[in-house]
């Protein structure tokens, strides 16, 4: 149980690196082929925004890998940042500015948020003990 938060952070690092690479380097950034977004209008703008998102995800994933490999003392901090990031994504996808189509990331992010909250709860409980 003590290694669970680090394993969740490792999982998030791999997901962030994978998602980021798709968003940054796939011909359509995954916007059409995965999310099913219509790219006929403002294609270049959408692809540019997806690339920026993807490059940021890759930076975050690389930092998370470093934390898991070398700085386990920062797992709690980075897990808290990841929880905030995922929570904001869920709020955006479902409430604030939802996409015109349902995308695979919507239910997957709910599952990831629950997993991240459990890991963060373990970190907080361990520090309070």
C-alpha cells in the first residue's frame, strides 16, 4: 500500500507521455481519428492547440517519471498537481466547455481521478500519522 501513490504517479507519467505524443505528433493530433471532432473548420488552429496540449503533457509525464525514479519525497506534491489537473479536465469536459461529441477521455478521466484521489488520500494519511 505504501508504494501505491508512486505506482499511480508512474501510470500517469506513462499516460501523459502517450497522450502527449499522440496530441503532438499524430497527423490529426487524435482530434479526428480518436475523439471524432470535425476538423473541416479551423483545422490548423485545432491541430496547433492539440500540439500545445500534447507537448505540455509530455513535459509533465517526463517530470513525473523523474519524481518516481529519483525524488519519491515529491510524489505527494506531484499527485496533488495531477489530481487538480484531472479534476479541471473533468469539469471542463462535462460542465464548463464540453466538446460537441463524447470523447474517450471523458469516462477514462473519471476513472483516473478516482484512482488519483485514492493515491493522494494514502499520501495525506501517511503524512498525518
